[in-house]
């Protein structure tokens, strides 16, 4: 108590002395002189982890559980058939295990219906839009007859919906979008339920790859190689023309016509100058365009590519029908 009084008494005295002049800086100075600030014991510094990542320990997968359920099994098949007419006699090539969390879940028919309804409607836009009485341009706002004295019903104008040729009311005012997004859990659960049902019904077929018969593979590969070579040739010609664009502009038109009149053999035999390289590129481009034009006139490679695509679709349809896979087949490749 004595120490507290000795500390408080000078402070109170200083306050009474400086109270009338509204300045309390002297009070603070007196308190600091009497009771010097004591050093506060600092808390021990907590060792925080560094910002640099060290060894990372990955947790278990959050999508697949560790429940003790036997995995489902499925055959691995091939789309290449040795006997297309009797493709149902083709034997599977392998058997694999399917995770039970994906192919052995409880089927939620309600969530499947929600997903199917959502996929069928979220792209739709209702463009219908009625014409209101404010949007009519061919009707007057004049009152058809006086309010009283005629014995007929009262009307304000002929724009309302009860008149022939009038406007509409209580109709759609489009465009109205039906876009929405289902929750992630609903979409995932619906997908897993559909995969489970497909596997249980025998409509899930796992194939090695999507390669068809050897004839179709060779035809498609030849068309692809031809298109790729033409594209590379065109790129080379464009690069040659762009690099020698300045030289081409400097050459006069008469000299270019004279050079173009030369045969290709003479141009190849002569020394290659920048101008001659430009002329060769132009000749090659003209020949390429002529060849593509003839292909288009004759039906060409575009018709051949369409024919190969049609044959591939027909081959796959016959294969599905011969193996009795049904109309709703889901293919999964490894």
C-alpha cells in the first residue's frame, strides 16, 4: 500500500496543477519519471513452418473408398472381327477388374432422371413472345363509343385482347433460357448409377481400341497422309513466298511473264536466284491449286473420305447387330 500511495500521490498532485490549463503532457512526464516502464518478458518465439514446401505426403483418394466389396469384372473385346458375318463367335481377349465405387453403386433412378431431364433442357431457349397492346401499331387508342347512353358495354379502345385483331395477354415474353447447372454431387451420382446399370444389364463393353478392319484402316491412313502432305507443301510454298516478297515486288511484270513462259526444266537447270525461287514457288502453287480443283471436279479425295467414313459406320453397325449388343451400347477404351 505504501508503494502504491507513493506512486499515486505525485500523479494526483500533477493532475491538480495542470487541470486548469487543459494540458496533461506534464502529468504523463511525471508518471514516466516516477514509474519507469518495466521490461516485459517476451514470449518465446514460435517456430513457424517455412513457406517452402517440403516432402508432401498425399492422402488417400477422396473419390474411391476402402470398403471391402469385391470388384466387378468385365471382358475386354476387340472391334476387329475375323468373320464379320458371325462376329458373335469372336472370343474376348482379356478380363479386367472394375472398381466397385464406380460400377457397383446403389442405382439412384431419381438422380438419373434429373440428369437426363437437365441434359435435354439446359440448351433450350423459348423464343416465343406475344404482342401486348402497347406494341400494336395498327390500332388507335380512340374510345370506340361513349361511356354511357348506348346500352353497350364500356370499352376504352380496340387494342385489348377481347377485340378481333387486338393484342394478347398472359403469354410468354421471350426469349427465356432454361439453362441451369445441377449440383456436382447429383451429376456424379447420376453418372455412377448409369455406369452401374449399364454394366449390370450387359450394355457396357470395354474394347482394346477403336480400330476397325485393316482395309478401313489403310484407306483412312492413305487419305490422312495425302491431306498432311498437301498441307505441308502449302506451308512450304507460303514460307518461300513470304521470305521473298520484297524481291517479288521489285521485279517488273514483263520480266515475271517472261520467266513464267520458261519451262520448269530450264528453271531447274539454271542457277537459283531469289527471283527464280519466287517464280518456282508460284508455279508449284498453281499446279497444286489445279490438282485440287481437278480432284473436286471428279469427286476426288473428299468423296473418298466420305465413302470411308460411311463404310466404317456400316461396319460398326453390322458388328453391333451380329454380336447382339443392343441399341444402347457404351464403349470404354483402356
